[in-house]
C-alpha cells in the first residue's frame, strides 16, 4: 500500500521480524525493533540532513514474533535516508543501527547545539578485492593495542587524517616494519564521548553495531572496512575490544559480533567474561573461526614484580611463561594503567589532571621508578630505565602465550604517571611520535626482538614440561644457577628455561637474572659437537650470526638485572 506520512509517498508492506535493525534489499528497506510490552512504535524517516520528517507510520507486530515490531518501506535511494523510532512517546535511534548521523565531530562543546542522533540507512557496496582472513596461528601472533584517535591525533603523527580509521591505515608501513601482525582496537563503535568527563576510551552505553562517525575522515562504514581490508592484504588481523555493558542481552551480543565478522571481516573480539561467556560465543558457527579473547592482569602483575626484583616470584613466573590459554593474551602494559615507560619511571600514580583528587585509578601498579620519580636527568637512572624496558620486552616476547604490545611502548611513550587516562583527550593520551627518533635504539631493538621471536617460537611455542623426547630430556625444563636444579629459596630472583628440540639443532636456553647482583648460570650440556651461542641479551641487544659469540665455559655470568638468550648449534672448527 502507498502511505503519505510527511512529504513523500512511500509504498509499505508488513515486512519481517529478523534480522533486527534496518536491512536493505534493492530499494526495499525492512525495519525491525523490539518494543516494550503494551507500547506502540512509529517509524519516522527523514531525508538525509533534513529537519522535518519525510514519512512516518506505526509499525505492526505479530504474536509469533514476540515484542518485535516490523515494517518494510520502498525507497528509491535507501542510502539517502535516515530514520528514528517513536516508542512510548519518545524519539530514539535504532539500538541495532549500523551507522549514525549527528556525531560526525568529536566532543561537541556544551556551548554548541548538538545535532539529534539519527540512524543512517546503510547499503553494502564495499569492494573487498582480494583480501582474505589471515587466520594466524596463536603462536605466530604479535599483537599491538591501539586507540584509534590517540594513535595518530598528535601533530607529530605524520598522517593526513589524524585521529581516524584512515590515520591508522596510513601507519600500516610502520606496523609492518615493527613486525606486528595483529592489532587490538579499543572501542570503535558509536559511543557518546560527551560525559561529565570526556569518555575518551569509549566504555559504557553505546550503539555497538555502528563504527564511530567521528573516527572517520569520511564515511565511517567504508573507512572502517577499508582499514580491515588493507590490514588483511598485509597479513595483519584486526581484533575489536567489545566490552558491552551490564544488562546487554546475549542475543544482541551474538547478533553484534556476527555482524562485525560478516560485514567488516574482523578477526576476533576481546570481551568481558563477566558480561558474556567466551566459551558460549565460540560455539556459534559464525564465530567458529574468530578469536574470542579476554583480558586478565595476571601476566602483567607477575612480570612487573619479577622485573623490579620482588622475592618469591619464580613459581608464578614459570606459570605465566608457559600459559597457553587460547583465550588469554600477555601484556606488561595496557591502556588501563601505566605505559611501560611509566612502569619504570613512577612509584605512584599521578592522576591529578583527571579532576578526582588522584583517588581514581589502581593503587597497586607494581612499578619502580629506578631511583627518581618521573622525568630525570640522571644518566644512571635513565640507563637503568632503558635496561628495565629491554628486560620487559624479553619477558613479554619470550613467554609461550600470545604477546600484545601497548602502542608507543616501543619508543617510550609516557602519560606522565597517569594510570587512568580515560578522560584525557589531549597530549597525555595521544602518542608523541617525536619520541620515535629520540628512542631509535629501543625501537630498533624491539623490531629485531620481534623478528627473533618469530624465528624461535616455532620451536618453543607449544612445548610442554610433561613431554619427554627419546633422550629423556623434557621439552621444557626450569633451572636455577645450577643446571637441572629449580630455584628453591624465596630470595631467588634467577631462572633458567631450557627449550629442548629432539633431533634438531634448535635447543634454546633463556637465563633471567632479576637480582641487583650478578650471578653465574650453568648451562645444560648439549650433545657432542654442539655448542651454546648467545644470540640476544639486555646489554648486547639482538645479535646477527656474525656477532653471536660461542660460550666456551660451562657457566655464563649475567650482570645484575639482565636476560640472555642462547641457542644450540653445531660447533665450528
């Protein structure tokens, strides 16, 4: 039937209840929304950008579809229209909306009139070209955590479209050079940043199906898809952080994640296990090949304590080094807490700029300032901090679990001691890319250490201390200063880890000395004709084959707070 509900005549039909939201087939747009029992729902359609509605009509429902109201409308150019619902006398956007108008500009000030939020009608015309899901094995992943706005918003970022999806795409050559093959994006859905304090991170109530309009230089839908396409063409996976909010129904969560996989080709999600069960999500056939991850601070807290020299940490360190939980990923710093630079620069949090009297943010950071709080001109302090950051990357990249680097840690990005920068849309949170040239030594070290991990992890990623080779040597064994003897005392801060590969020349031994005194380590004996060679260390960096030095003695000396990596190879004449 034809209905005049404003200024335009439109043909309508009863439509269908699933899927929820707006679905376009040709010139027909189907609308479906859940409405509280006993309330009516009116569909209001606008020409894009127009103040007055072009059409409105009450949406019918059917007892067989519960509380869903649905209606189909024929539109000559569906993408030229926007819509809202009027439910219980209140005009609201579509909770299943795929894109929105009214939030194209980040953080509209209170003095300006905000445009009313409307749901855009989205048609799928994107060309994915030859891009494919990388489907990386977990042991091959090197992840990198990014806040889309903060990653390139700083004037030093060198990109044309600062603070956007395109800005992240422009940094693709940088990610490739670093060695990253998976990016974790903090919330990219349509959240409202205009809160009492700016909601910079994006947590809280939101429209979870739609990419954030103010994160786009142009159209957010196509720009987000373009980001994923370009990452996939480079072999890089895209993981979205989707924490949802308490009370979000499991059906909406499932519909949302399916949508991001099918429409945006994302490779997985980081979810809040207290909101939704990752095991249940993984059972869904659409999500069967997606990576469903959850975040835990266990690795971070243990390794920070080990790094600064706490006693009694060896058994916990061993547990974290061999953790192969497929839903967890390892990190030593994340957006929620200190950056890695701040972990070695501050004993306490400095959140005064947040306006909460420094009462917000975690009180326990397991950090150590290396002798001076904050920025220091003391050479000894700065050398020790650099040394500790090198150690932190060794701890992260040579654990068996999947590592994730906080963006900017590879060039000592700092938040000036702020460990809860949720409201800091400014220089505190934006990456200062000037640091990259100032910290070239660290950046080069991280690049080479990532490459070394990729070369080594095929031998050590899946090994187990419970699996023995024909030689009777376990695939993984743990040692103290003496070979084959576990550190026994609480005061021990030394650990050796032996990764044994049966019938190959790929035995690895990693010696960790987190004590403030030097210690000697006895290396396990190798078969006749083999020798240990140091290939990387805190002081040495990552060595190439010509630089690698054979170990002539049965014991090696490790200076205070240092780590060394050894590989077994055929002895040269």
